[in-house]
C-alpha cells in the first residue's frame, strides 16, 4: 500500500469518527452550570421525550417515546393516540413542583440531553418508561458518556401491559424513519 492510500484511509476514518462523535457531545465544566430549573420560565412538552424550558429545548436521556402523531393499538386491536398520551404524561410530570434538570450533552439537533426530576419524581425518564409511555434506549454514547438504562422499568411495564405495551406498536425510531412527513409541527399541536 502506498503512503497516500494509507493517509486517505486514516483521514476518512477520522471523518467517520467525528461524524459519530458529534451525535452526542459531552458537556463539561461545573455540574451546577449544567443544571437547569424553570425559575419562572414556561415549561412545555413537545412530545413524550422532549420539552422546552424557556428558550432551551431538552430531550430526556435513556428513553424514546412515541412521536406526537404516532398511534398504537390496544389489546383488542383498536387504535389510540399513544403519542399524544405520552406527551400528556410528560406534561403532567413537568408540572410537578421542584422541576430540575441536569444536562449531560447536546445532540446533533442542539437539544440539551438531560436527566430531570421533581420533588415527587426521582427520574422523569424512568417514570415514563415504567408507565409504558416510552421505551428504554439508554447505553453508551460517543466520548464515553454513559446514560441511565431503564431496562428493568421497561420489563415491568411490558409484564403489566401498561401504556404502549398493552397491544401492538411500532418502535418510535422505526416510526420516525417511516413517517418523516408527520414529524413537523408537533410542538405547535394542541
């Protein structure tokens, strides 16, 4: 192999590594600088796993909820608005007193990836998964950043047939891939 060929391979390898690394960029610095509280700003659910806190758009870490316009099927095969229900469940949790979020990264859309809690709810994402309003999606991301895993909460929701586990549904990631035209406007929906 020639040196130019090897350099080209190394260059493209580096580009690929950077591409995957920017998917989740760790946030450094003082942990208190990465802490967000509403402090009089509006908090509004966008869908079941993302919301706005003032000007900041945040996504809960370790879980993936149905998209706002996504439908699921109940045990008898009937259709229900699981995306709207998931957004409603998140909105209710966000209204609890003492909301506080800790940012761990920014995703490729610039959203803050956060773990959030309230005075009554230790971990909002875990609660959403436990209630069957989201699936666990935790794991390792680029740069060694580790997010919580909610596999136990998901298994309990499955066993109890709560929320999306009561019948058939398409995994949120698969639904997004199949329905890109239905993703816009969810934040403005009633």
